[in-house]
C-alpha cells in the first residue's frame, strides 16, 4: 500500500476544518477533488475515516489513531522539502576543503565564518596540509575543494590558477619605509627572512638580487610565513611576501612594492569526476572574488 502525500494532506485538512468544503478552501482545490481523494485513501487503507453526522464529518476511531501518524508523515515531508530547498541554495550539506597552511590559518577561516553566517547548516571540514601532500592526495578526491601552491601541473582535477605579485614586508620604523618601491639595490645586504629554499618565490628573489649584483642576506629561513612575519615585526629584518599567506599577519608592519616582480601562484582545485555540490559552488562564489582582490592588491 503506497499513500500519496496529497491524500494525507486532504485527510489532515478535514480533521482540522471539520468539513470537506472548508478543507477544499484550505487546500485551494475543489470540494469534489477532496471527496475523491479521501475515498481513494479510504480504499487504500481498507477502513472508513469519516462518518456523516448532523452535516459534519465525524472521524472514526481508526481515523483518530491514524491522524497522529499522518501528522508525523507531513512533518517529515516538510522537513525534507525544507532541506531540499536549502541544499538547492547551497545552504545545507557538508563541505571538505583541503588547503596548504598559509591560506588555511587566517584567510580561509575568515571566509568560512562569513559563509556559515548565511548558511549555518553547512558543516565544513578544513584540512590543513602542505601543498605537496594536498597534491599527492588529489587522486583520492576526498575533498570538495583543494587549494595548493602551483607545481608544474595538476593531475585528476579541474584547476584554476591564480597569480599574485609579492611585496616587501618591513617593520614600521625601518629606514627603507620611505620608499614606495623597493629593489634589490636598495635591499643590498639588508637582513632578510625567507621561506624554505625550494619554495617557488625563493628562486625568483635570489635571481633578482643576482641580476642586480646585490647581496640577498638571508639570516632566517623558515617553513611558515607566520614565523617570518613575527621576525619582521620584531625588527629582525625584512621579507618578500605574497598577499595570501600574509593575510592577518602584517599588523605592526608595512608593505611596499618590490621590483622586479616576484610572482606567486596557487591552484584552486575541484575533482574532475565528482559532481560539485551546491555548498561547494556557493563557497567558490565567495572564495574566487577574494582571491582575485588579493591578486590586484597593491601596497
């Protein structure tokens, strides 16, 4: 026996209104349509739901018992309908983001907070992994969105690359803060903090200093930008940084343009063979403009 939701809605309306005419008004259908629907439901159930008494419909004992279950069914249908609408808007569901530490410490949590303020029923997992681990895990596709520093190529995913121009980070009271643009010549011999040697920006910076015949005086080599930013803020030296990793860490420091350009690229990745959820689409709609704004950022 398969009952239709419309049949249960008609039954509930009659129980509430007391007459088929009033039930028809509530449901905005004709009275004969209500009568036929109830007759069909009674046939499916195998017992009468209503008896006529003094011009009104009197529920049978079986109808009173059935009404409790019918209410629960309609409430469940309502919840399912509401969930479907929220899923359609990307306002419910689960979202897994795998990203390198530099972007997952400050940048992404701020966006996730903004995202969930409008979509509190979306549960987010933020996995902080080094870029090479993120890339190694791409074939497993155990994520909705991944963000990694750009290698030579990405495999098994749809990749959108974003490029940023790096800037020079200095303590506020540094003598070179008077310059709008800093060059290797101006920074010759100045104490520097730098990321690890195989980072994509390290070679570019080293080449810029070499081409200018200037000395790149690296006194601190660190794995994470947070360490570099604190070193600069404490007056230990200067650094060349990108606007993504530096988000939230530049307080107490100043940024100046650096020439020649040092570029930093990341890949915004989604699985090729896994449909993108509405929640993931909604988050990407927030993430992409923020990354684009960073790519156009000037000191």
